[in-house]
């Protein structure tokens, strides 16, 4: 649907211009019947003023009241009444401005055509006003709906992001508690790392999209904490295309993917596990792949908790697409791939 592009001031200027053109046309027509310019100009001005008043009245009425589907007949009747008032008003005013008997006879013979032209002009004004204000109402309704949807989406995104923290925080505090007794230095270091991580998380709260380089820097704080928890058992490999460092992605999107990889890669084994994170640009998408090994006999390769579902939900809320995340299992390697469209 085409939305209105003219401002109200420009629209009113256009109506004034149309009124002047209408007055000039009537003046020319009356003069062409052999009447002097004074009579012709008086006819055009009086008729145009009355018609302009009727058009203003119908426009102002439609500005605050839009007729329903069953009320168009009422609007048609109003146009006929206003056309009749304009015609009768013109017939009553003109004798005070001109005493020409020939002109009076001309007016009497032209009342029917004057009524019809007034009705068509007022009806045209009613139609334009109705379309104009209905489109303005539709535009305002769409704006309010869009704002309401945005508020709802932002609230759900905020709720999803808030769910990221408690699980990780509780695990970190439990690990710190376990380290305090026999490794106080590592417990102290983990507290500092946790503090840096949470401080960075607070800074990201107002950021919807962040560069991949910043996200990886923040992710390294999380990985440092996890390496304190798991020691030599956890190793990570991060490799990114040189062109994707400035690519944008939702903040805190990678942490639940890596947390899921660590959970299903390390929890059911005592061996060393390598979690790999790779990023590249593919067309207009930033593609990030997270891989972790798993033991099919002791662990479930697919995360059934908040992690993967939360990431997929966030991607849908931000980009309205359900095809931006996929998972694969092959040779005891679980792979999660996400695509983030780059808006140019």
C-alpha cells in the first residue's frame, strides 16, 4: 500500500491552488457566455468560496471520523446536502452583487449544472480526504503494532540473555568453592576472571550486534574460566577468516554454543578434549562453526537444555528465519553451524 508522502501544509497548498484554478475556470466559462469580466469574476469567486467552505467542512469531518463500510451512503447524502447548500447560498448572495437581469436568468437556468458540479467537487474532496486519513490511520496503526512487536521481541531477547548467566555463574562459583581449599591461587585467579567476564557482559547489555573480534575476546574470558575448572582436559582452537573480524553478530551468541560443546564433550570423559571455533564469510553471511568430540555410548550429542534452543530462538527473533542454525553428527564429532546475515 502506498503511504502518504505529502506533508499537511503541502496538501493544503495544493487544495488552495486547485481552488484558484476552479475560480479561474468558472470565470472564463461565465465570460464566454458574453458577460463582462466583473460579473464573471464575481461568479467565480463567490462560487469557489462557498465550495471551499463545503470542502473544508467535509475534510475536517473525515479527519476525525472515518465512515464504516455501512456508512458510505450517509457520506453520499452529506455531499448532496452540502452541494445543495452551496447552490442555494450562491443563488441567495449573487443578487446583492449584481443587478443584471440577463445574468439572473443565466443563474436560474444553470442551477442544476451548478449543483451537479458542486456535488462532484465535494464528492471528490470527500474521497481524497477519506483515502488520505485512512492511510494515515493505517500508517499509525502499523507503527504502533511495530513498536509493540519490537518491545515484545526486545523483552524476550532480554529474558533469553538473562537465562545465559545463572547456569554458568553457579558452575563457576561451585568450582571456585572447590578450589579454595587446595588451590587458593587458582581460586583467586578464577574470581578475577569471573569478575572481568561479568563486567564485560554488563557492557554488552545495551549492544544488540557486536563485531566478531569483540565477541571472541569476550568468549576467551569465559574459556579461561572453564580452563581453570577443567585444567589440562580442555583445549580450544579458534580460527577466523581475516575478513570476518568486523562482521557483526548478536552479542553473547557464541557462549551458549561453546558451553554446550564443553558440557557434552567433557562431562562424560576424563580424556583431553579440543573444542574448535571457526568463522568465515560466505556471501552475505557470517558463518561460525563450533565442533566438539563426544562419546556416543555415554553422552547425548544434542543439547536438550537452554543452550541451542535459546540461540535458535534469538536468531529467529532478530532475523525472522528458522534456517540460521544447524547441527550435524559425524565420526563422533558434534558440529553446530550458525549463519548471521550481514545487513548492508
